[in-house]
């Protein structure tokens, strides 16, 4: 599958940001893509400060419009100390002037500039990882990096950071939702989340093994018979109703990327605990990925 991502592999450099104590737990050649030793960056070394500020700038561009920009102390305390960052970068001199301007790259800076990043941190239970950030320059400056950067960053990032089981919080209308759904069915943990600044946020868990990464890189589509129902990503009443179902004990899964129909964004759902029709394969679809 990597042959389809050759433009990224040939023009961008993988990097990791992690405390030195974390390095032994990382895969520094995820999916066979070796990270150069000089691109393994310790956030507790002053010399890496300029790169970290550019990473914060990428996060600000991505999440600032949602009022979810993370302050520097949050990036350090909540992401860099307990977790790690994987991404792709280019040398400043290789960026187009307009891309440098977008990322606010200083005129005298000639080092690496992050173009994507995947941040995962350990959770208190089992071996799950909380996805803290997933960002690509193409979200805010289309064409600044090759197409597919998001997918390759997520795929290689899950391998590099050993994020074999992930918990993710994102918004129903987020374009990231479809990306995660390509890994496999997403088990919904919350459909309506008052604990979040944006209540129309869902929380889900998903497995990310080698087979899931291959599905993601291929961009697999789901067969229509897998879907039991759809949720309108703008229907807050439906989100509240789905949350009530989940709190009552029903397991509900997102089984594919959202579908755009005119002005409506429809998220395909399957109820694991509900009869799924005469086709045995339909029930097997979710069971195959429960891991």
C-alpha cells in the first residue's frame, strides 16, 4: 500500500517528539518507515524549542477556529510529558513561501517544519491510548503537502506510538471522523458530551492493528447492508437520544465514513446488540473487528 504514498515518503521526513525515557517504547521504523535519529526530538531539550513552537502553530491553525487551541502548558504537561508525537515535516527551505507564511516560519529558521502530527497519550485503564491531536497542514492550506498526508500520519503514527487501541473525542461534523472510520467500526462511548466545551462531541474507541492500518491506507468502503440507521451530524436531538441509548447499555458502532447528502451529513451506525437481519455477514462485520 505504501507505493501509493510515495510522494509523501520521498518529499517529507518522519519525526517523533518524546522524552528520552519514552524512546525505548516507540517503534522508530513504523511500517518500515525509518525515522532518522536526528528527527527523534526530546521536548526537554532547549534546542528543540523552535520546532515545538511550529508544532503548536499547526495545532492552532487546525483547532483554533473551533476555540480548541491548546496553550503551550497544555501541550507540554498533557501531551509531551506523558505521551509522544509522530508526524511528517519538511525543511524550511523546501516549503513554498506561502506555506511558510501560513505556518509563521521565522525568516531565519532553516530546520524542520512540521506538516502533520498525531499525538497519543497513555490512559489509566488497559493499554489504550487517548488521541490528543491529529492535524495536517492540508486541512488549513490545501496543497502545502501531498494528498494523503493525514492517512499516512495516522497509520504510521499508531504503529510508532503503539496506539493499538485508541480512544478519540471529536465532533460529529469533523472531517477526521471518516478517517478514523476507515480503520474499522468505531464503538461510540458518548454521543452527546456536556463535559466537553462543544457538547456535540462524540467519544469512541477503535482498534488499530496492521489490518486496520491497511484498510485506512486503502480507504475501504463499507457495504450498504452493514448500516442499520444513520445519524444526522447536525441533529442535536438525535445525539441526545443516542446518548440515552448508550447510557442504558446499548452498544452502537459507527461503521463507515459520514455520507454527504445535500445539506445533510449522515453518519452510518450499526447496533451490535440488535438483530442485524438475515445476512450472517452483517453481524460478522462488527465481530471481526472487536479484537
